[in-house]
């Protein structure tokens, strides 16, 4: 049996888990394999379908937005990341302010009814930024509340249109940055032409509207789209265990000196 422990996340919970894991490893003479949370998300797809290295991976969650080329079990080339808020953060804060589930409400609205900034349009990289969109959504909500006299637990009249517009704004930003990454990969010949796959994982990958739009980009650039089942996209212990299996099989990541390992608090 292999002992597996996440090494990136909240400090106190990780410290307790790490110390207990070290105790078990010493007591029972088992290997200790540290796991990075986002690497685990990236490789979960390989548990349910055959995806060979290298592949492009987009990790979208409440705390992260990362775009990388997965070159091996423990080898990733980072192309872009969140500069401020992650997609899930923008969804959650806006949904809480509007008092409903954005993805469900968006199905009843017009995604072009509210205007949102086109983030990082002047930046020649593959990074992400959701802070401007989140702040603009708050401004739209406050303006609607003021215009229609909405107070307390009241809901603004244009709530469905605003939800659809927020979802569209986040989706279009993800697609635009992904498109830049695919162009960069083409220029540098970083993935084989006959076997190009985009893996999308993380909690926001459960949003079918977003994955559908990413699928359109994939079709345009000749990629196959691979998304784990929703229960494996959100944070779960299975992905941590699977990453441990991948590392054990590949012979990487096993720590011989337990005193040398430490947590990486966010």
C-alpha cells in the first residue's frame, strides 16, 4: 500500500495530514508520495480514459485557473495562470450576490444583454484574469437594484440575463486564452499533430456550457476534448490516490527522507 498526501493547500489541515502520514509511513514501512493538488486534477482523466502524454490541460476551479502542457506524470510546462480571481471565484461571488445558481439561471437569459470587459486583450500571453468581470457584475447588480428599488432578499428583474452574460463573459475569456495557447503550441510544435488532446478538469469543468464552448475551439484546432465525470472534476480523494498510483508506477515522487518533505501553503 502506498501512502499519499497532498502538499499544496491550506496550511493547518495539510500540516496535520502530513505529520500523520509521516507517522504511518515510519510505523508500517510504507512509501511516502507527496501529491500536488493541481497535478492530481490534471491526471484524473487518465483513470477513466486513455490519454497519452503529452497533452494540453486546462484546470478551472474556485481557486485556480491553469493552462499547461502535461509532458509526464510529474512534468508540466506552464503556459498561463490566474493573475487574480479564478473562474469559480467569479461564479461563486456573483451567484451569492444574486441569490441563485448562475448556470441554471443562465439557461433562461440573453448572454449579450449585459456588457463585460474583454480581459487581457492587450496582453500577449496565456494568463487569465476574472477580477474585472467580477467587479463589473457587482456594478451591474447595484445599478439594477438602485433603478428598480430592490432591497434585502429581493431579486433584480434582469437576473436571468445577467447570469447568462456573466457565464458568457467567463466562457469567452477562457476560450480566447485557450486559443492563444493553441496558436503558441502550433508555432513551437509542442504536441504531435496526429494526437492532440485538451483535458479540462477542476470544479468549473462541471459547467456544460463552458466545456461545450471549449469543445468548439478544440474542433477548430484539431484537438480532442476530454473531461472527467463531474464527480471526479470537483475535489475528491480518488484523484489524490490515482496520482499516487501514477507516480508509483512511473517510479517518481517517492520521498526517501521524510524529514525533507514539507507543505506548500497557499
